[in-house]
C-alpha cells in the first residue's frame, strides 16, 4: 500500500488509530493533502523557554526533619547534613493554521512552544549549623555541586529539545488534510510530543544518575574533612 495513501486514511479515521500516525509522519515526503493545502504565510516558529524561579536556601529544618525529604538511601553512618530538592515541569503548546479546502480541513503548526525547567529548587541545610560556621559552608559547598549538575543537565536538555523539535518539523508531513481540524491538531500534537517527552525523561534520568554518583563515600569523607568538628 502506498505510504501517503495510508497516512491519509489514518488521519481521516479519527482518534481510533492515533498511535500509528507519529510512526508514519517522518517517512512521508509529502503530506497526504499537501498538494491541495495552501501554505500559511511565514515559517513555523519554535521556542524553547526555560522555567527557573531561582534557587532557595532553607535552614529551618533539623536533620530529622530533612529525612522524609530525601529520596535516596544514605550509606550506613552518614548523617543528612544537607539536601537539594528540585521539582521539574514540562509543557508543550502549539498554535495551528487551519483552512477549509474542498470539504476537508488543512492543518499545520504555526508555532511550537516548549516550556521546561524547575518549579522550585531548594538547598536544605541542617539548622544546627549557624551562619558563617565551617560546617554550614561545607554543606553548601557540597550541595552547590548538586545545583550545578541540575543546571548543566537542564541547559543541555533544552538544547536537545530545540534541536529535536526542529528535526521533527523538518521531517513532518505537513500540512495534513483531515475531516475535522481537531483531528489534525491532535495528530500533530502527538507527533511533536513524542521527542519532547523523550527528551524531558532523559533530563530527569541524567540528573538522577549524576546526583546519585556524586553522593559517594569519598565525597562525604572529603566534605567531613573540611571542618574539624561536626
């Protein structure tokens, strides 16, 4: 069966076969309805917007109160003197061009807006260490390494998302010709969301891998050695 014809059948069939179209869109050189669909004026804009409310330092909790906030298991004998907790968010918005042609609708994106980043990032420090103390400086020194990892991986991820959305747009079969504009919007949203969700998950996994690797016995020993008394 001709791929272009199959794509048109899937598009017109509605949500029942929605899962198949993202696999087919990149391999079609022309959209099913490209020949009859007028192109919108101007290029599709892609915007990747970082979310960053800023870093917060919290010295209001004790070691016992920090425990429930820690998602990782500490090695035996290690005290939880500080902790970095980040919360991430991602969202993909799209704007569409729609025009009625011969009883059908031609749909294509005009703007793709990816918003991704932190809703919060907090460095917690055991409150028993007073401001200006060697112990607090040592804890902040270690926790700031986690902060650096988080920002490095987020910035790298933003670049991947931008590149992958542009590659997806270049490979996409657009405009699509559909029976209803909402069908076209859903298919195109699913298509561009595929790489976006994959890249977001990669950011999360890379952060977790590097942050876990940082919390090793050698690092803990080095931080402890920074101060004569704890």
